[in-house]
C-alpha cells in the first residue's frame, strides 16, 4: 500500500551560517507512533536537490520521516566561512548536525550517508551513541585509497570543461568553485593522506549496513568490508552488482531492499 508523502523546507540556524533543510513525512494514522527519522548526509559535490526523488522513495518504503540538508557552503545553504578544515568530517557532526538535531527536536534517528556523507553519518552515530538507532553508508570511504585519489584527479580534469562546471553551478550557484575545491584540495592534500574512519567505526554499537557499488570508481570493496568488520555492533556489508558510485540513483530498488530489511520490523 502506497503512503501519501508531504514535504516541508526550512532553514536551520547555526553559529557559522544557515542550513537549508527539507523533510519528507509519511501519512500515518493518529494511533501509529512515529518512527525515528532517517537523516541523509550528502557527498562531496552534493546537496538536497541531488538526492532527487530518493528521499521520497525512502520515506515511502520505510514509513519513516526523511530529513536532508545542504551542508554549509553547498546548495542553498550559506557560504562556508573560509577553507574546509581537515577535520571537516567530525566538524560536521559537532557544529552542524548537533544544532539541526536540536532545532528539529530529534531524539532518536537513523544516520544515512553517501560517499563522504557516510563518514559524517558514522561520526554523528559515534557522537550520539544513545540516540542513533542504525547507521547506513552508501559508497562510503573508510580511508584514503589510491583508487579514490585517482578518481578525484580524473574528475578535477573533467571540471576544467565549462560544461561540467555549469552543471555544478546549477545546484550550488556561485559557490560551485568553492565546492569543487573543498573536495579536491582536501582529499589530495598530503596532510589528509592518513585519515581513516576506523577509530570512529570502532566505537559504534548500533546496527550497521555498508552498501557499495561493484564498479565504484572512488573506492574498492575494502571500504565497506572495513566499515562492517570494525563495528562492534551487528554490521554487514553488501556489494551491489553493476553499480558505480551512486547506487541510490543507479539502482534505487537495490538500495531500498536491504535498508528496509534493516529498518522495517
């Protein structure tokens, strides 16, 4: 049975700037208790709009509210004040997710992150262990791999084509050069080369699902394997056949099925 979905967009104030946020709500009966929402964390070039219709599909499939927001500097959110710090993953959890959680009155939640958003989702789960009911990562990186850096260098060259930059500007406006630089300069920096997600994942006790495309151009199967193996809670990983780096757009049903298995009881 299909659910009626309603949406709401709003702004979240933080000490560093405003965040644009959208919520998708399933229509539920008055006697049906609301399930903890799923909070989406986008990738290095992403924003709310680039999730496209996946949040609605996720809301429909799970019967849960879905929340997505543009990180500061991305999409419709305010500009980022300066250069992205090397500890930007933990910084996101402390300085942006925390005020969003408070503003929306979120108690328990499910963290769902794509690519570097998976690392941010894991950081939020780690910092809120009593409130995070589950962690789902899609195409997340667990360390700085040569394959990841090679993919970023290829993308960096492609964005020299004005048509590629124009597509980025469609979603980020005149912040697009900052968005691209925040991704490429951070990951290609020698100072970032020893970053790993292992200490964060090792503190997790909640159920964990790590999804990864078979042909992901930004990371090998070592990433979901490590994420699932290092978690101290019930963790599993799944390689999605035929998928690349954006499985939720390439094959949404292949993502939604294991997510529902994890969340729908």
